[in-house]
């Protein structure tokens, strides 16, 4: 699980907006951009090119 202190300081790399954890806690979600960034080994992969549509993630 991602450290809550890390989550508090992270922002979306695309819009610089606030982010949140997905329901399954496997992604970081930006509701403004509708992007989801995968969390791998407790480290978020905050690359815009690697992000997926957050609508697809929230359906899982």
C-alpha cells in the first residue's frame, strides 16, 4: 500500500491537480484529467504516456 504521506504530496504530472487512490488501491487517479497511474511495488508510475483512462479502472 502506498504511504499516505507520499500520497499527500503527489500531484498529477499533466494538470498539476490533486490525485487520489483508486478503490482497489492499485492506481493513483486524477479526476480532472481522467487518468490513472499504476502503482508498482508501492511506487507510483507517474508517467503521462503510461497512464490509462481512469473510467476503465473504476469499473473494475
